[in-house]
């Protein structure tokens, strides 16, 4: 929208509207297109939908399958999305194994590249865009985490393999793996990941785990398609 439209519809003065818009942009709730100067919703607005699954399609579509994956493997399954320069965990289900690996809190943010979900989301982007994000995030990495050089190597491997795997998880003594989740057009919109104690996610077991994860990711995409069809008006 143009600022003149917002002023007209809100009834507020132009300086007040401008001040509010700048605050929203600073918080990533709003954005301004550099070429048209029009305003639109920013990436943070999607997080408001986390409390309303019906307004957050990928979470609503995935919830049953994340739980099924956790039950099948016995370990913890996560769903994460990209928000700007970060990955954000939007759902988490635990399995039956007594030791729970709760590597990501729902709503927690990490710079893209930290953790297998962030690596998978980076790997899904065009290389130039992923490289730019790595450049920006280099100064934001936690001091006890992987170096940016290591992250770039992991992103290249994930892009080649179609999954991201780490022998050293976010928590010591754990391992993790992530696969992409796509929308009905084939665009990656989320990462489905599993974290487990290291002895439960060794490389010989990886093909079995990744196959189960890819099956659930495909079912999430299928469910998204069903939800889209249900929202279309009857002809």
C-alpha cells in the first residue's frame, strides 16, 4: 500500500503513519519495496500465526505428520521456517525414547546455518542469496557454534545430498538431520528435522531415517494441496 492510502484509511496524520511504519519495519513486521515505495507485511508477521494454526497453513498441514514421525522413530521431530536471516522453530513433537533431545524451542530463532534446519533452508536458496546471508550472519554466530566456513561447507553438502546431517548436534552428545518441505509449486517453505542421542542417529541408520522423513515431508505437501483445494470457492 502507498502511505497516502494508509493515511486515508486510518484517519491518522501522515507523520504519525510514517512513524508507525518505520517502527514496524524496524521490527520486521512491515517492509517497504525499494522500487515502488509501497508498504507490505514483513516476515515477522508470519510468527503471529503460530497461535492460530488455521492461519498458518504449513504448521497446520504438518502437525499430524510431525507427531507420526516422532512416534515412528522414537526421537524428537521439529518443523522450522525461514524468517529473514533466521530459522524459527514452529513445531516440535517428542517420541517415546526416554532421553528427549529438545534442541529447538517452539518460537526460538537462530541465524540461518546454525543447526541442520537452518543449513537445509540455506541450501534451498539460490547460491548467491545463500552466500549473501552467510556473509551477513557471520557476525551473528554464537561463539560456541560452528564457524561460517564450516556452515558454508555443510550448505554445499546439503544442496548436493538433498538433506542436512550433523554428527554434532546443537546439544552435546546428539546428532541431527533435516530434509526440505515444499509447497505445491515445489518451493521449499520449511525444514523437517530430527534430533536424537548420537548413538541413535549413526550413519548406517541414516537412509532409513531420511526415507521416513521424506515420506512425511511429501505427505505435508499433499496435505497443503488438499487445504488449498478446500479453500477455493466452488465453481
